[in-house]
């Protein structure tokens, strides 16, 4: 169906209003203030997702009969987050569009509950001090998580560029590059030192709506030699404003080339889609990840 000239003009008018109208472009906000307010709103996506169950459709890493590594199966999960990151439950419900059998789903549930029970037993054997330390280190809402966000932002330099409209909302584009003098301590901070990119920040709410990244050199994962992705590999993350005003991931994509085990070259085209978010009642967390009250960090 063709779009009428009237509709096109109307849409153009909306964009003009959002960007400042015919009087000229609206001045960009003060850079230092804008970035400081955005940083105050930052939290890891794991921390935000821990308050919701959701579905995750993800392209897995695959290997063909000749040993070539690359894009594999497309798997759909129901995700039940835990405040302890390692206990988050990825319940597989379909593979390449074919539903997982009820028997297999029940077996996944049994293994997950056994994993949580084992974690609880191990904590029970620790002293109160060691137990608190382990809970803090594993928590997605603990001090380490907050320090990690600060470490990542401190590893980069930023420059405000211009205003664009994203999903009907004004956003400010900010470019970033590694800060030469930064010495990040976290694995996440060390990783971002290998990337440059752009961030679209929702102007009204000071929330990240979109991130585009590009590797500026070779990046190693695992033990430093298991997997490498090459310079030019691109990443894309999009986030959406959900009910209640919370911003959550909608899609993550990685495209480029890499090498595994030092000799197997592979092409990257991995996509993760996040949807069907549902708030978790703190008083009644999903049984698959629930911890005893005395082991739940407030």
C-alpha cells in the first residue's frame, strides 16, 4: 500500500517538531551535565533483567561435520533470572522452531532445582562472613556490579555529536573511543578498551536506546587463545522502554569474523532477541531460582 503525500508530510512535520522546528535545530544539551545524568542512570542489563522473566531467542555457535565453526541452531529460551548470576535459569522450549518435549522440559527443571539446592548446601557450609562474601561476589545487584559499571564508563572517552529520532523519541548521539590512560580492572572494562562506537541516548530520560560498536583490534576470549574476533567485527545493542518506564534489552547482534583454537576461521552472525518481559513479584520469585530468605541479599 502506497503512502500518501499528506501522510509523508505529516510524518516529516513530526520529525521537524522533535528536532526543533523550522526555526532551526534545537541546541544540544550541556555535554558534561547530560553525560553525568546518563551515567547516574546506568546499570548492567543483568541487574535490570533480574526483576523480570522474559523470552530469549538466540543464535547458537555451531560446528558443521567438517569442523567449521559458525552460526548454528536458533534456540528459544524462557529465562528465569536469579539475583545470583550463575543460578539464572535458561529453560529451552524450542530449537529451530520445533518445541522441546514435555519430558525434556521436566528434566531441565529437575537439573535446575538440583543446581540451586547444591548452591544452598555449599553456602550453608561456609562461615557467615564467607557466605556474605560469596553472595556479594555473585550478586547482580551488589557492590561489584555497581563498580563494574563505573569501571566500564571510565575506560572510554565520549563526544556528543548530534540529535536523531529513535522510535519516535529524540535521542542524542554520543561517540566513544578507548581512553588511552585508562587501566580498567574488570573483565568488562578491559573488553571495551578494544572497541569504538556510538551510543544513542534518549534525550528525555537519559537512557541508552542503541549502541553500535566496532572492534579496533583483535579481541581474545576464554584463555586468550580459544576464540578471537578480528578487527572490524561489529556489535549492535538495542533497548526499549517497557512498562513502568524501565529500559531493557531488545536485541543484541554480533557480525564479523574470528578464529577458534588458533586455526579454525569462522564467520560471525549471532543474534539474541529479548521479549515478553514480565515483572517478578519479589515476595514470590520463580520456584526454579528461589533461595531461602536468609540467603537472599536485600
